[in-house]
C-alpha cells in the first residue's frame, strides 16, 4: 500500500511512535502503553502489517508471543513525521 493512500489512526500513530522509540517489543507492552485491549491492539497491528509498516514475528523464547518491529517503510514513514 502506498504511503499516500495510507490512513493512519491516532492509535496506530501512537503504536508507530512507541515502536520507533523502543525498537522491537511484544504485543503486551504495546497494549499496556496504548491503554488498549490486546484484541484492539492486534487489529491495529494487523492493519499496519498489511500496510507494510510493521512486521510481526514469533518470539523464539515463547511461541505464543509475537514481537513487533517497524519495517523499513515504517521507519521511513516515521522519519517524515
């Protein structure tokens, strides 16, 4: 999805800013930071992942946990903000 067509919500922008500041983090930390339910955060992360802004990978220490990181496109987007 091109950045011109991408519509970032306030919550998604908070998530992107948090990832930029903290680096790779788990979904629970994002949920705690944003004061949103894990289910709500999962939806936002899914949309950001579909847009190519974040990546979600399995934590090698815990297969149930996902680690979220900014992609190159996400970093470029945040650097323009």
